[in-house]
């Protein structure tokens, strides 16, 4: 049995989105956005007190990128990963982990806007927005590469790379709109039409990290 410990609108959303695509049975334990991740019980699952945390057949994992790689290798028949030697293997690894580059800037902006609020630094916000814009530019350039059927980040089609980067962009859009990035915008609309994404969104009664759709 697979159990995912998840906080809505956090990095664990990418694992939930992937699990929805894999179609394997799993249990979801939704954690509130509060201090409960620091309890002694939860620290046995994730020693830094962060989500995601995953339990699978008696083993425990943390770190979203590692979990994504493991699940794609564990269930290769769904085509979400790319095996060593596959045409897209190098690009798959790059873009799965590029999600963390996007997320670190989103994390800094979340700290400034959500945690610190009016005490946040305008200089830091400006610098992180510029770095986030560079990330958008990188995604736009990738999707603009003149390759047949470049509807997704990989030439071979939709994969966990789209899930990981797509989830990071979902969070980033709270601070930087995708206007002016036509290929990125079209790609994001394409991947977020999938039921697996819709089922990974916060429910009506879920706690939320972001109380606003957009932070100026």
C-alpha cells in the first residue's frame, strides 16, 4: 500500500499528481499548513519536517524528486519516466529536477509575501521575481524548440517532467503571471486540463498555503 503525506499547494502536490497518473491505489493523508509537520511522530517519516513523505510497503521516503524517480521506475508501464538509455532520459532528468530551481524562487517569494507580509523586503521580492522570470524564459525556450510534436517538455511526449515543472509553475503563478510567454502558457493550459491535475488541487475544505490567487 502507498501512503502519501501531503500539504496542499506544496511540493507534495507533484507526487499526488503523479500518483493520480499512475493509477495505483494509494491513501492520502492531508496535513494542514501549520506546525504539525514538526511533531515527533511526523519526523519519523520526514526528518526535516517537510512534505512529501511517502510510505510504500513498509519503507519510507522523503524528497519529491527522489519519490518521483522511484515511482516512475517502480511503475514503468505508465510511461511517466524514461529508463536509462532511452532517447529522452537525459532531458527527463534535467526537467524533473529543474522544478526545484523554480520552486526555490517560489519558496523565497512565499516567505516574503505570505510569511513576512508587510515586513517583507521589496528588494528581495524584485530579485526573486527576476530569477523566476529567467526560469519562465528557459521553459519558453524549450517549448519553442522546432521539434515535431513539441507539445510537452520531452520529444517523446507527456511525462513526469511535465508534472514536476507544471506543479512548480502552478505555484509560481501566484507571484508571476505567464503573460508574454505564449508557449509556456499553452503548455500549462494543456497539462492542467488533465484529470490527474484537477484531482491534485486543494479541495473546498483543504487548508491552503496561499490565501490569494495572486500577490502583487
